[in-house]
C-alpha cells in the first residue's frame, strides 16, 4: 500500500468521527492546496466584463437576468476549478487574522476586449475563530460594487462532508441606487471514498433586488433532475422570493457547462451562458517585493513552496512559525486593544439602521430585524471604501 493510500485511509476514518473546525483539520499533504482561503473571493469577478454589464443595462428586468447570469459565471471557479485543474478538491490554507489578498483583473493576453476600466478586489480575514473572509470588488467606471463575507460550518459522515456557507453577498449599482442580496448555496464534498474529492452544490440560493425582481436557484448533481453533475435551475420573477405566480423566465443547465433561458411569456428559448467559451481574464497581484507582510502570497510563500514539494515536515515547521507569531500577537492584544480589521467594520444585523441586508432579507421571508438565512447571529461585515482609499496598502 502506498503512503498516500494509507494516509488517505486514516484521514477518512478521522472524518467520520470529527466534530471540530474543518479549516483547522489536519489533512494528508497531497490534499493540501498552496492557496489561502482569502484568495477565493477572486472567483466572484473572474468575468469582470459580465459583472460590469449589469450596471450598463437600463431595464431592471434585464438587469436581474444579467445579475443571475453573472452569478452563474462565478460558480465554476468557486466550486470546480481545483477539481478541473488539479484532479480533485484541495484543502486551502487556513488564513490568519488580518491576512489580506488584493489585486486587479486584466484581460488575458491576446484576448480582444473592450475597455471596462479597473476592477479591483480587496479581501481580508476578519475573524479566525470562526474563520470569516470579507471582501469587496468594485469598478468605479461602471459604478458597480460587490461586497460580502463568507465562512462555513461543516458536518461529517463516513462518505461525505456537508458544508453550510455562512454569509451573503450584496451588489450595489450606483446609477439606479439598486441593491441585490445574494445568498450562498449549501455544498457537499463527494468522492471521498474513491480518493478524489469534489464539490457538488445542493438546495436553493436566492437573489433579491430592491427593484422587486428576484431569482430562485436550485442545484443538483448526478442522478437528480437532469442526471448530470453541476446542474441548476432558476426562475426569475417580478415579485419577491416565495410569492405565488408564474415566473418571467426559467433557466436550466450546468454551471460548469452551458445553460438555456426560456421567456415564459413567448416560449422563446436561447443560450443563457456557456462557461467554456467565455473570454478569460487573469487576476494579477503586485510583485512579492511590493507586498505587505500580511498579504497572502508573501505571508504563506514558504508554506506554499513546502506544499508544492510535498515535504510534510517543512510544511509543519513553516506553518508553526506563522501560528506562533499569531499567538504572540493575540496575547499582546489581550492586554490592550483587540485586533481591528483594516478595511471592514462589523455591524449588528439585528439593528436596522437602514441596512439593505436587513430589508432585503425580510423580503426573503426572514423576520424583520433578525439575522437568519446564513448570516451569523451577531455580526455582519461591511466594506469601508475610505479605509482602502486612505490606506497605504493598494491592489
Ligand atoms: C469547504 C472548502 C472551504 C470553503 C470553500 C468556500 C465555501 C469558501 C468561500 C468561497 O466563496 C466558496 C467556497 C468554495 C469551496 O468549494 C469551499 C471548499 C471546498 C473544500 C474546502 C474544505 C475546507 C476542504 C476539505 C478537505 C477535503 C478536500 C477533504
């Protein structure tokens, strides 16, 4: 038996009885990714041209279709890219408190694209226990901004890991003073027993706009409604989610492949999105020597190199250096001021100070001034643009 098979076997046994935090669980070296979770928000705008197109559309009915299309474009990178590129899902690096990841989206070399202005990502680890990453992506030329935060709670069984996402995303379009609340799907990790873990989505997620339009998305894998992996269906309605009535549009297909949209009034059907033939953008970060010590790729450089070498002793040694430095920082803070996020502020979602999240989540069926639907009960994270504009660390 190879070492990999043996260590995977004991990992599977440990999963079945595990009750702790998935992010800090010890996994065999070959399943470790050299990439930190603070990098994951970059998938929200892998197609910045599709993201900014939302703000360029004057008709709110077409805008909800464009928001839904853009949301579908984000899923392949978020949930299938490791599997497609590396042959299986990987365990990302567990970010330290205050870790930052930022950069800009550029058209891939040789791709003819129009000038859409700069699209910038700012991501920060705002909590370590539980792990929470907050992010914002903005394009000032188009007047569109996305912000959100994400964490996750795992449940373990012998054959699969269930992952409930905590958090939400909000899109804001300046020209129309319009907000979209986006909830996050539940996922599970399959393929554990066959040594090749991959992510599948399940259940529903929702998009609710302040214009009144909404989208209800449902997900399934092999053996459910289409029999194909990564399947989804969506309906777009003029009313808030969960209200009776015929939808305006219905969409179905695969988020890693193609999907079709049907206009329910005319019966006309056409291509909605083809994830494989859409022009690619690349995400670029500053050279390492220009990065702050808390920027992800600089901070994790030695650990990432050790993971790429598959050297478990070196991985533990380099990881311990980061963990010990963090422990020392936390001890020093106990005496004085607790850690403050660099770009985000925490707010209490139970208090509706005109907070669009509270208003929108009410129309998703939640009780007024409560914080259900995935967000943690006490905290909500908001991007403070001035903190970025006036700060020293830039993308
Ligand atoms: C569950 C997961 C870490 C969290 C990842 C999240 C939920 C992070 C926020 C992104 O916006 C969306 C997202 C996508 C990822 O698919 C999801 C990861 C999948 C696996 C990883 C586990 C911690 C790894 C477990 C180890 C495995 C491979 C057995």
